[in-house]
């Protein structure tokens, strides 16, 4: 059996502006995981099959080089060749095989499980793609470099989200706090001391592609204004890198609030987001903002370990559907 995993992620600064070439900061969330597991299907003997995948799971009839997908989280199980070819997961699996040049292989069962809430700005689709590509590459005997993993996962993100910047697949594959600029190598960032965040879900699903499309329409209608907003976010991100480096909690919190104000100007905040942000601030958070595409999804609040419990309670009382804590630089 082969198993691979990838973490969730949060965007600390720069979402949306990053689509338009400005820098952003993202961090992996290791307590959240997508897992891809591969088992050889009985009756698929093939020269060169690796010993550790000899776990037989099914003797059902199937053509050679078949993939059986088992995705219990979305209630889907079946042979890839029998799934509607227009279904997103089918497109993703076919693209993955194409990218990994998997045309002839011993048939296998791929199980995908994830505890990352989907469509909530936590990188669920990117984590599933990265975990799946890592497991499939190992099974197919392909030595996948980090750069190819990021590139392949970007191709899959395009199927999910249309025109993503590439930040999600990059941070999830890289598994480090990074500064990300579109079409550039990610830069790992240093932190002067640990920063603790509470992540809280509005419970409102927010498909990234739709929100990015709405921002694009608004940008097209008033490019000067939106370019100015994106540049302001870009300079906040640059200041945030310095605040992280100094370990300056107060400054980072203040910059998060400023970034949130600009995200409101862009039009991607929502009443549910505002309710959670106000609850976090009144319970002592040092700064808070939406994280990801917005119009739902998750918010992140920077907390002092002494007030994190109070912030968590306030967020629950304000209607957060799900809460998690994460630390950067611990
Ligand atoms: O997938 P999400 O919801 O975390 O959004 C990613 C960040 C955006 O800047 C909104 C989109 C992108 O591709 O960078």
C-alpha cells in the first residue's frame, strides 16, 4: 500500500491581489490533512510491480490499467472509465494520469479522504491534488520533483478554479510559510517568534472560481481603482513580512485589519465574515481578516496564547461552524 498526504493552508495576506501579480503570504496548516491511499487490485499482475503495493483489494472484472476511485467524503466510488467523463473528479483523475504519463499500469484502487472543509478557503482541493499526485507518482514509479509536483497540481487547480494564481497548490506542496508571487519561485519566510491564529468557519461555502470571477468583473469595470487596491494590499504584505521577521505581534495584527478593510473595498467580505471578525476583536484578538476567496469560508484571528480561549468562545457564540488553532513558527 502507498499513502501520501498534504496539509491544509491559510492565506495570511494578499488574497485576490495575488491573482493580479502582487505578493501574498500563505502558511500550511498541518493539523488538517488530505490523504491519498493506493492499493493494487487483485488480478493486476504486471511486470515490475513493487512489493509494498501487493495488498489485494478487489477481484472485480476490469480492463487492464484501470483506476477504481473511492472517495467516501463525497459519496463516490467506481471505476474511472464508468464515471461521467464530464464530472470534475473524472477530469482530475484523467489529467493526473496524463501528467504522470500513466497509460499502462497495474490496476489500482485510489482512496481519497480529507478533513479539510471544502470550499472554505483552506486549500482542500489543492491538498487533495497534491496528496493524490504524490501517491500516484510513487505507484507509477515516477520520481516527482517538488517543482513538477507544484506544476502538476496547478494544472489540476485550473480544472477546479479556472484561473488560480497558484498560491494554494504551491504552499500545500511546499509545506512551509511562504511569500508567493505568481509565476515566481516561492520564498520561505522566517518568523522572529511564534504567531498563533484561530481559524473559524462562517459555514457559508465559497467556491473560489466564482468569487475570483466576480472580482475580475469588478476589476474590468474600474481597473484604476482595483489596481490601486491591489497595490495597497501588496505594500501591506511587504510590511507583514517585516513584522513576521521581527516577531511583532501588534504590528501583524494591525496589518491584518488593514488588509481586511481593503478586502471589504474589493467586495469579498460578507455579513457572516464581519460578525465573526467583530466577535474575535471584542474578545481580544490582535487582528483578524477573512482568509481565501471570501464571501463566506474562513476567517483567521491572530491571538495571544492568553486570550485564545476567550476568542475561540466568542467565535463559537457568534456562530462559527468549525474552529481550529494553528501556530506559525512554533
Ligand atoms: O482557494 P482560496 O479560497 O483559498 O482562494 C485562493 C486565493 C485567491 O487569491 C482568492 C485566488 C487565487 O487563485 O490566488
